[in-house]
């Protein structure tokens, strides 16, 4: 029954591009035969056909043009006209009746052909459009299916309209088409949250309306206890009137990368710990050796030992930097807060670094004397790092100006040098881990590119900010600010 209905219903055939010849042919011949039977057997009047038949013919032309396109419409018109001619012939029209019959037939032929052409053309155009859209959909589906990342496209109601198998693999559960992404429904499929709330993140990603969501990370435990780290980005899909019609979410599996990072961090932490022990004992023995040296002859030996001592100290600093980085990565960099004077820290730094340069004049402008609260050792580490850089990157000597002042609710420390400077492009990057400026036309300076990265992390842990203002070949000023909340007197 359903099959017959869909065979006869032209709406259900839209987009199928099946244009039958046989069905309109048989149906129209049958209509002609039935009309004849009616006129002779029922009405008993060969001339009774008239308007009823014309009405039925028009209906058939519209129906078959819409069902079978131009072909269907033309076949119907052809058979109908043949039947009209057959009537003229068999009813023996003559004289004015014959002329009127022929004229009417010609007029109706033109009208029928026009009707069949317009409706048939419309039907075929609709079919083409439907097919084009279906092809487009198929193409999109294939692309989504083949992408190496997970893709979910959800409608405005949060229901999934497209999803690829990668998502199922990542989540460990199958989300079917039409599944409504809602926090509660997601909780039911048991994605156990750990550090983040995956159900919430996924829900937001499915319902992003205005601003795209960029690189949101979620960590969760899959069924069976396996940890998964995913990164989700989402953006609204807008129509031509800029209205949100759907949301596309891209999910990347970061599990392998995270594991690799963890292994790297573990190695860094282990290696720097292992390096620390021999360096400490080296320093101790160097001290003992120095004490053993006596007399005039030992001057040269003392000089060499001092150089070994310098290098051992440098090695010690590098290992400390590596240890700090591994602490930052694993979230283990702890602050030991105490009350201290920032200007005292600056003075200690200047005192400590005096011996390292005789080309620079370090000037200290102190405009803020109150104590602050923070990790004294860590802040000292930042100041030493910034002043060491100021010395290192102004090889021709000149002045270095350190200034401590208060601005709004912050205390700001600045260190200005008149050295090689940093281009605008590089200024954005120097606070990144392991970043060093390596312009080919520039002299390269030794270092690991960790100092500014560590400084930034420490300042951020103090809820402060660090930044730089610089002009190439004119010099740089590094600033860091600490919020006043930490200042008690
Ligand atoms: P490094 O151990 O290489 O000095 P840092 O993290 O302290 O590492 O600095 C990163 C990079 O920033 C340096 O390689 C250098 O190119 C640039 N830089 C830092 N301080 C200055 C400065 N005062 N003047 C010019 N360049 C600087």
C-alpha cells in the first residue's frame, strides 16, 4: 500500500529524477477508453463528453508534468489531442462545427503544451536542486567522516546532525544522530569528570552562539579507567542573515601528546635532580682545594680554580633553571610568602652583581620603601635575572637604571638598559619557554632562554604582570608589577 502511495504521490518522487513514460501512456489511453465507454454506454450520448473530459485532461497534464517532468506532460498532451481528433473524426463533424472543433483543438493544444512545459520544467529544476543539496550533504559527510579529528555538528536545540566515528572512539561511547547534547544526558552516559567538567564543556561546545570556543581542554576517565585528554574548539555556523543555525565542534585527542609531555617533564625533573648532587659536591671540593693552596706559587692555580668555580656556579644556575621549569610544568613551584623590602632586594642584587661587570653603571631610583608580601627568594631571582640580562644584552656597557615606584594599586619595578634592544616581533615571544632571539646578523649570547619564562611564571603566581618596552639598538626596559594587596605596610 505504502509503495503504491509513494508511486502515485508526485511529492514523494521529488528529487528521485525518475521520469516514467509507460505510466502516463497507459493512464491516458485508459482515460480515453473510459471516456468513450462513458459516452456510449452510460450517457448514451456521443456528444456528452464536453467540459468534464477537458477538466480531467487538464488535471492529468498537471499531474503527469509534476510527476514525470516535461516528458510526462507532453505524452499526456499528445494522447489527449489524439483523442480530441478521434472525436472530431468519429462524430462526423462538418461545416462550421468541424472548423470550431479544429480551432478549439489547436487552442487547447497550445495551452496544454505551455502548461506541460512550465510545470515539467519546474519539477525538473526542483529535482536538480534537491539532488545538488543531497550531493553537497554527501560531500560534507564524507569529509567529516575522513577527518582525523572528532567533529560534532549540532542544531540550535543541541541535537546532533553530523558526527564522525572519531568522536565515539575518543569518548568511548556512541552518540547517535539526533542525540541531544545536554549536561544531564551526557552525565548519564558516564563520562567521569576529573580535573574538568567534560559534560559541561561538551554542552557549551554544542550550543556556542556568539563567540567561538577555542581550545578548551577536558580530562576525564573513560569506562574501564583509561584517562583521556581532549581539546575542544567550537564555532557557530551562521546563515546568510548572520543567524546561528548550528554549531560545529572539533575535538582533538591530546592523550598521546600529554603522555609524551609528562615523560619529558619526568625526565627533565630527574635529570636536573641527578645533576644537582655532583655539582654540589664539586663546589664543596673546589672550596676545600682553595683552602689547601698556600704560598706564592699557588696564584696561578688559584686563578684556575676560581674559573672552575665560576663554571660550576653557572652549571648550578642552569640546573636550578631546569628544576624550576619542571616544577612549573608539574604545578609544584610553591611560594614561601614573607614580608620583605623590595628595595632591599634590589640593593642586594646590585651588590651581588657588582663584581660581574666593570663596564656598567647601575643606578637605583627608589620611590617606594614599604615592605611587601611575597616569596623574597623568588623575587630576588627575577631581579637578578633581569639585571643579568640588562648587563648581558648591553655589551658596550653604559648605564642601567633600576626604579621601584608605586602606581595605582601596584608596585612596579623597572630595569632599563641601553643595549641591543628587542624588535616588536620578538617582544611577544621572549617570555615563552626556551625562546631566544637568534637574528642572524646579531651576535649570539649564551643562555637557555628560560630566565624570562621562569620570571613570568613567578610574577603570575604573585598575581602580577611582567612586560617589556624596547627599541632595537636603543635599549630595553623590563617591568614587573605586584598588586598592592600583598603589601601590608
Ligand atoms: P637567556 O638565557 O637566553 O638570556 P631569557 O629568558 O632571560 O633567556 O631571555 C630570552 C631572550 O630575550 C634572550 O635570548 C634575549 O634575546 C632576549 N632578551 C632578554 N633580555 C634582554 C635585554 N635586556 N635586551 C635585549 N634582549 C633581551
